C-alpha cells in the first residue's frame, strides 16, 4: 500500500473535502437568500371580564340524563 503523503494523493483528498465544504456553503447562502420570512402578527386577547356574563347556578341535569350503558356493581 502506498503512502498518500508520498505519492501525491493527499492533494486529491484535500481538494475533494474542500469542494464538499464549498458546495455546503453555496447551498446555505442560496437557502438564506431565497427564503422569504413572513412577518407574523401577534394576537392580542381581550382580558377584560364581561359584566353581562354572570355565572348561573348549575342545574342538576346530570341526574335526569339516562345512561345508554349500565355499569356493573363490581369491578373485575
């Protein structure tokens, strides 16, 4: 096996890795130039309590609702 430092192949390896890095940099620059960033508006919520809205007592409607399924008395 030949030593790549002595035979001159190391220059080819360095050029290959440098070309990969240059291609990655070009893709990064192209993606940042052609990427349009849209401005997002922040939503503001109304935090004031409406006085017209008053809590009404909860009626016991739950008791009048008939269940579709019958529950078992003992669990397995």
